[in-house]
């Protein structure tokens, strides 16, 4: 449950409604595969940034990272979902026309 960022969590959850063919069965409450708050887990965070325990001990920051991990690009994913029905070149043309 989102304590610090309920609006962001609601936005993430809405993705299943906005694009059910991609996100309808996705569990947005699950813990992302590479997410951890265990300081003993291996990290890609450069040691020059200091002790990551100060980040891991920040519940507000950890909720933000956890929630934002699930934030997709729904408009772009709608285009990507069309890739099984249209050639990529047509999809690129479509995106260019929309952007103009």
C-alpha cells in the first residue's frame, strides 16, 4: 500500500485499465524482481555514492523506487502492442504523424 505516493500508485494501477491487453494480468503489487532493501544484496550502485544503507533506510524513497519501477509508457506501449499486426516501418510513420 502506498503511504507516501498514493497518486503515483494509482497511476501505475490504472495502466491495467488503460491497456488491459498488456497489463491486465500484471500484478502491480508484487515486488519487482531486482528490487531489494537488503543492504547485503549485491548492488550496481557505485560505491563512490556512499553507503547505500542511508537510501535503503529511507521508506519514502524506497516506496518511490518500488512504485516507479512499474510505471510504464502507456502511449508508447499501445504502439508497441500493434507490432504484431503492422510492420515496424508503418508504426514509425504513425508515430511521426502523431508527433507532427
